[in-house]
C-alpha cells in the first residue's frame, strides 16, 4: 500500500508519516508512506492508494478528494485528534479501511 499524508506546509504530515511507517514496520508490512502538501496530490503521477488529509484542510476537502480520485487514490480527512496517535497504529488502520474492500493487506515475509 502507498500512502500520501498531506498538510498545509508538510511539517505535521512528516510526523504523521513517520509514525505510520513505524506502525507498519511493527506489523511487518510493506507500506510506502510519503509526506507532502496538498498541491502534490494533483502533481503526483502516482498519488498512491490513500491520501490522508490533515484535519485543518477540511475546507479544501472536496477539491482534494477530486484530485485524489483523478489519480486513482482514496482520500480521507484525518480526525482532529490524529496527532495524539503517537504510535501511528490508528492512522494506519484508517488507511486500511479505505482500501480494505479493494485489495488485501500486503505483508512482508518473516
């Protein structure tokens, strides 16, 4: 699974992305997580499977969802308390919920 986490300037999304990466590693999963800004959604040729949108971007959500859909990605607005998810597991679960009906979870061999 490929996840793009976006926020206004790319700073808070970097922290969220790092936590999601760590959660995926603890679960022995192959997950590519990148952090960026909203403009990256439309500019990226491959936005990934899921775009996680910072809660402070709620007003831009319709346009960001359209951009993500145009790239074949699911977009979800993160809850306001997402920064309390210190280990990234809750955020990773939100991404999983977006793609669960479409594809099985990938795992790395042990």
